[in-house]
């Protein structure tokens, strides 16, 4: 059974991501692991150890109850029974990234579904610091859910290739499962340099064998000059009516450019859609 990790900080953004995680779990017949990374309770440093332990235990208890209540609330509003979507809750008293990596390993997680901003309410921030950190560190694919996204499946999926190759990545099987579940049309968008041409993505000489099943699904191939990336990507997403963008970042400079504040407000608005990050295999 597939296992989905759904971190939450109890913010509106985190709640929306856990809602999507539950909907995906039903569609993919997966189990959800809800996790909250709990900070140390606000106890003065000079306090006796017994007081710290007492406050810590009470905070842990309250957080566990709150996490269970949120999971049950999700079942209720989606009109699901516990037998339809299995889930468990964990409260991990370590910093966010460390907590998530620990749970990914111990719970054999296949996919992380996370909110784009978490508790940050700054509108100019498209991707929050916790999410960015996990994007860089996670060994499994991440599905980043934007604020207030209304999830309705994935009918059209854009897959961005930064080079003329289909690289080996963690999560290609997950992408294939999502495409199959939602009967999605795949739209490969290849960034090119120096007039490079290809008629179909299957013609690329450099392609890992793990892509073979994905390439059997209905797909289109589109080329985009690297110099026209921001504007061209915006136009492509609009033309294909894509509801999910798959990213496989090769280097930090391109990665940062995708989330740069220098992009137009229109591109920023279009970026408010789910992003599936396929990391390098470790």
C-alpha cells in the first residue's frame, strides 16, 4: 500500500494540503500519515527539569488530541469512513525538516503532500521556508499544494524537462500512478538551447528505463527556448489547462529562478497550482 506523509502546522495552508492528501489517498488507495513537528514549550531556561517535563508532556498531549481531531474532521467533511482511508497521526518533537526526514524513513513514505506556505501569511512568498527546505532534502517526491487550491484531480499534467533527456528520478512510478488514476494527458515541455529539435519526447536519446510506462500514456511534446522560459511556461500552462506541474530541478540557479520575485505577477498567479517535485535518487 502506498503511504502519504501529510505534515501540518495547523495553519490554513497546512489544512488545505492535508485535505488534498486525504482525497489523493482515497483515489490511490493509500494510507495517510499526519505529522506535526512540535517545538519546545515556552519554559524559562532556569526552570526546574520537573516543570519542563510537565509542560512538555501537556503540550504533547494537547497536540496529539488536536492532530487526531483534525484528521477526523477531514473524514467528516469528505464524507469518508475510516475504513475507506486509513491514517495514523504522529507528533515528533524535533525541528521540521529533521522530523519529516525521520518519518519518511521510519514509515516508508512514498509521497509527501505539503502546503506551499504553511503559517507564513506574507503574500509575496510563494514557497515557505519549511517547504523549500524539504524540497532540497526529501528523498521522495513532494506534492506542493498552494494556498486555497481547490483540488479536482489532475486532467492535464505539464512535465518540465530542463535538458534534452529523461533523467532517473525518485517518484516516476508515483507520477505514473497519478496519471493512471486521473486518466491524465501528459504535456512534456522541454527547455532547449541552440535550436535543438525533437518531434516526440520518446525520441530523446538519454532516457532512463523507468520512464517507459509513463511514455505509454497519452502525451504531447512541446519545445521552449531557455531564454523564453518564464513567459513561455506561463503560456504553455494556460494553453494546456494544466492543473499540475512536474519539476525535476537540475541546478539551484534554475530552481531559484522558478520562484524568483522578479517573475511577473501573472506568472506568480499561475504558479499557484500544485507542483510535483521529483528529486534525485539517493
